């Protein structure tokens, strides 16, 4: 073969090899550049910025420090203490009697002003608590066959929105108007309330709600036309039922007493004391349609009658005074009741002083003061000295968890009236707020 041709072929092979190396080098440089570009771009769009990286590193360090400590805090712990505030109101009738004035009854107001009209003046108070409870008289039903008695009341089932839209979460149905429209009316009422997310209780039905980790047992008993012994049996059974469900706080609603009477009778007192002896932490009453006084028995509060509240049953009333009763219960980390602070918000059942327009409204100025004084006087009449003396104006707690009875004038816009009682009824002077020991100077302090 020609030597020159061989050399030429060799040169061509050498050139190809050099070109191959150059191509490899070029792609290597390109690949490196692309990799660097991608890394830089990823760093910019990464969801973890340098600041977040630092935060995570700090949290990681803290977590390691905590897990390395013998007394490491668990992820979920009970608060040192827990407080819940409950609003309780008296008789509410969301409807009318068949023979009522169709131009001025509850139904007429609903058709003109809408369903939210009725509780709009007190709604803010009810939204600010942990639980709101009323006594509902009458049925929410479309049933037509009423009971054979003079006074029967019902409202359309849609009226339940008056409650659900106003932060009312529980309803007592133990009263003498529950079956105004028979069993069918009662069943529809219960279904309507439950469908609206409202808890019902009363008579043989009890309920236990959990609020902030505290189980609240609700008991309702109608004592109308019943013997005390019959009521006591039912009371014991119902309280035991909520205890078995782990209730930490037990509230008993009684429908009792006589219409228009401002002083509780002996049956009311007997049943109230029996309820507390059986384990109730609070007793409230209704049916008289007027206010009755408060008592502390064995360190637990009794409010004998809360009066009427949203009273669709009566267009005219001789007594429009009422209250929102707001006790606040404080519990230890072990869920033991350590303190009860009682507050009342004086109200009237109507925003018009001349007739009932079915719109409960907080009282103001002289009317507010008058109702406060009325509650004091009514309580004094049943052996409870409610004082306006603010000389001991600061609440103090001893090492045993008991709280000295005291008061502090409210300066907020709500201007609530407050009283405090210890969990065992003891005062700073060692006296005991118990009616059972013959002490008639039980003190529920209210501001002047």
C-alpha cells in the first residue's frame, strides 16, 4: 500500500479521536453547567428558605433538649384549671295559644320582624358563654290535636331557628306544657330541636355534654301535680344516670312552685336540698313566671325561679322582671369543682315597658339597679343575706382551693352583677353558707 495513503489514513484516525475527545469534553462542561444551573434554581424555589431552615434547626435542637430531659412535658396536658360559664334562663314559649290575638301574638311578630328578632338584644351574652339553657314551654309542631286543657301553646317547627341562631344549645322539656299537643307534638318537638343541634333533656331523659374537657350532666324534673316522694325518686335516678356517664358538673332544672309567688314553698326547698345532697352542683327553677330568690346550700347555689324570659304565652304581664343567670364554674386539673362565681344580668321580658313584645332585653340604669335590689330582697326573705358591701372587694383563694365570698363592681359594658361562693360554702371568717346547719346569714355578695 502507498505510504502516503497510510499516513493520510493515520492522520484521519487521529483527527477523529481528537474530535471525539473534544465532544466528550464539551458535553461534560455542558452537563456540569446544567447541573449547577438546576441546583441554583432549586434553591430559589425550595419551600424551605434559609430562615425556615434556621427555624427547623432551632425546633429540632429544642425537641432534642426536651426529650433528653427526665421531666419532659407531654404533648397534651390539662390546664392548671378550667372555667366554664353557663347561661340559664326561665320560661320561653316560642308560639301562641290558638285563641290569642292574631294581630299581636308571637306568630304575628315573627311574620313581621323575622325569627331572629326575639333574642337579638341578648344574643351577645349567649354567644360569649360556653353553654346556654332555657326552659321551653309548648310544642314546636304541626300537630292539630291539643290536650284537653285551657292553655296550650305551639309554634311552627321553623321557630327553632330563634334558638339555634342565638347560641342556645340546650333545652329543658320537663314542664306542664311539654305535651300540649300530645305525644306526637312532643316527639316532633324533640326531633326538631335535635335536628337543629340543640340538646334536649327532662323527665326521664338526661343528657351529658362535654365542654373544655368537663362533662356537664343535665337533669330536668317537672314537679307540677306530683308528690315530693315521686320527684325525689326520679331525681335520684336521674342524678345517678349522669354520674354513671362521668359527669363532673351536674345541673338540675325543676319546674315547680306556684304562679306569681315570689317566695319558694316548702316542697321547692325540700327538693332543692335533696338534689344537692344527691350530688347536684347547681339547681335552678321555673314555672312561677316571676323571680324568686337565691340560696347557697352546702356550698352549692339554688336559684328558685328565673322568671319568664321569651314569653309568647302572654301579651300582657304584670311583672316583666327577669335575669340571665350566669354562673362560672372553675375546675382543677383533676376536674374537681373548686369555685363557683355567680353573675346575674338583669333583664326585662320586653323591650317595651308598656306591653310584652316578646323581646327580652338587658335592663339599664335605674331599672337594672331595681332588679338587682329585688333579687337581694327575695334572697333575704329565704334566709340569705345578700350584701352590697364592697369592703372586702377582692376575691382570694386559700391553699385548700376554697374561695372567700366577695364581690367586685362590674365596669364593663355588660355590667353584670356578681357573687362568689366557695366549693364547700365556707367564708373567710370560717362560717358556712349552708342552710342545713341553721345558719340564716348565708351571704351572696352583690355590688352596690
